[in-house]
């Protein structure tokens, strides 16, 4: 059992590595650069170039230099622990098999240099995941993510109040004045702040002041999510919070009672799903969206047709989207009138296009084994860290219904699921070793 530690204990917040990692993860949370670095897009005239900018991260000199610096710092953190990190990569070979497949896809990629470069970036991202477990306890990793969230929340509120030209959305005809904070877009702000919120529900803290800070952190982040006016973030956030309450409630119940509750809720969820499907148009209008989900259903049909041309191995890691000048997306982008089309708006479809059904199946196997590990741990007295990992798995499912990504480099929302995969595997192994002793 991990010792309950104070947030300001010397071997956590006073460590240089902690603040370096906070900076790295904060940049990864921004995904395409901070809002104040992309201010030219936050205007009515900038809306038409937003997707093009998002599809080509790093073209701006400042953002490119910033990303390079974060990767150099990541390597600097990892190198002193490279041997134990490599041993853990080998021990968790299945978890990293999808990265291996992304690297192999360079052989048939439509853009081999792009696939090779982004595979290297993703490899560093996942090596950083192992480094976190080598350097910190599971509870301290949660504190680190909350530290990133605290900095992101403080920065977002500062921009909204002091520099609203960056902190508030000003482009397009919808959601003018919605909060986007330090992020480049309101939906991104809502979903990234949500995944940064999850550890606050499970982290172990000592003392009343630390617990008061936790309450303030939760309240602040929830206000920011609400002020994004992002229907997707509201729905996913409501589902995640309901799931957190469910987790905390069921772990205190006897196993048989919990199993009955899960069955009942699964049945109720199925009924709700059927009702939602039957009244899909009405539901979409209620959420402020059209029945095509802002053109997503039409996009998915077109992308499925393209995916079927290379169904098994895909077009290569991050090699599918080539703009309107060349590649398989050219005719689709022109047909739909989305000149900056740069994403499938669905994580599973995105992975199918890039890595084929082989890549999708690898990720599904990794994910399902993590679910199995989570259930094993919960049935035997799960630690708060296990519940956090399981909540991340739920977040992955919820965010990939109408958007999301599964294996994008420099994306905190893609990196943290691997923290969950590795953490659940480690915890399940520990419990099995204890039972065998």
C-alpha cells in the first residue's frame, strides 16, 4: 500500500524533473500549440485555415522549436533510466506491439518519411510513460497530472480575463465567446481539461489543506469545461463523472451485489442506447448538432470507402491525410467542400485508415486486456490508482464515439491511456504475485 504523501513533499514538487515533466505534458496537452501561439486563427478570417493548420503541426517556427525542445527534454529524462525502461518495454511487449506495427508500416506507407518521423515521436512518448513508473509512484503520477491541470487551468483563466483575444473563441459563427483558454479550440480545451480532472477524484492526499485544494481544483476545472460551451465535452464529462461515482460506489459493495448492479446498469444502458438510436435526430438537435453530426456521418461513409481499398494494413502511420493536392483524401475533401479536412473524427476509423484492421485489432486486444486487469484488481480490493486507470479507459471509449484519436504523437489524451494500460498490468501482476506467495 502506497504511503499517503503531501503534495509539497521534497521528493515530488522540489524535484527538477517534476517541473520539466509538467512542461512537457502541458505542451502535449495543447496538441497543436497554445492559443496565444496561434492567435491569427482566432478570427473570422482564420476559421477557413484552422483545419489546415491543425493538420500540419510544427510549421510555425515557434511551435516547431517548442515541440523539438519538449522531445529533447523527454529524451534527457529517459536516457539515465534507459536500461530499466527497455526492460519494462520488453516485459510489456503486447502493450507496445501497436507502436511496433506503426514502425513497420513505414515499409508500405504513402509517406514513409512522415511515418518514420512520427513513429519516433510516438516511441519517445511511450518511453516517457515507462519512465514515469520508474521515477514516480502511481499516486505521484496522479499528482503530476493534477499539477499539469492546475497550470493549464490557471493559464486559461488568465487568458480569458486578461487576454481574451486568445482565451475566448472568436472565429466562425458559432460559440463566439466560448472559453478555449490556453488551448487552440474550445472542444480541445473541454476534453483535455476533462482528462486532467480525473486523477483528482482518486489521488491520495494528506491533511485538510491538500483536500481543500483538491476541491478547489475540481470546481475550477469543471467551471472551465462548462464555459467551453462544447456539447461533446459536456456529454463526455457527464458520463465520466457518473462513471467515477459508479466506481466509488461499487468498490465498497460485496462482489455479488456489485455484479448484480453492473448487470442492471448494463441493461439500462442498452435501453437508453436503443432509445437514443430511435430518437437520434431529436437528440442531436437537443445537443445543438444536426443529425449528420456536423457532416461526420457523410465523412465516415466516404472514409470507409477509402479504408476498404487497403483494409488490412492501411496507408501507413500518419500517412493518410495529405491535403487537397494529392493522396486519397483529395477527391473527398473537394467533394465535401472541406478544404482543410485533416481528421476522421473517430479514433477507430482513423487507426483503420493508417494501420489497417491489424492495427485496430492490436489496440483492441491491448484495451480489452487492460479491462480484464482492471476487473481482476477491482475484485480483489483495488487501489485508488487502479480506479483512476479504469476511468481513463472509460474516457477513451466515450471520446471516440464521435471524435478522438488513439495513437497520435504529442497528444496527452493518447499518452495517458498507455499509462492506464501499463499501470493496470503492473498492479494485476503485483496482486497475482502476492496471492502466489
